[in-house]
C-alpha cells in the first residue's frame, strides 16, 4: 500500500513537471510585422520597403545597401528566416 502511494506521488510529480512544456508546445508564439522587419534588417541591412503577412509567413521587401531590391521570408511563429 505504501509502495503504491509512493509510485502514485512520483507519477503525479513527473506529470506536473512536464505540464508547462506541454502548454508551451501548444501555444504558438507569433512575432509582429515590426519584429519580422527588424530580423531581416539585422541580417541583411538596408531599408524596409514593405512587410506583408501571408498565412504563417512574413514577406519582407528590402533595398539592400548596394541598391538591390529583394524579398526575404520570416516564419511568423518562430521568427526564423525561411529559405527562398
């Protein structure tokens, strides 16, 4: 009987410790369009021309320091730059 109580307590403790991780995995983190623009600007420099969100991707159009106009994609949930 005591062994069952100890095992039950241990099981409940493990479940309680993992609960925050489960909740974090279920709630997506979304960055703002301003954050997406800053991420692109910090990696590529230049001036931001336009930021557009399509589903879970921000498309950030920039003029690079050399005058080239280009677009970069940023994952809206993770903030990571997506390969074009």
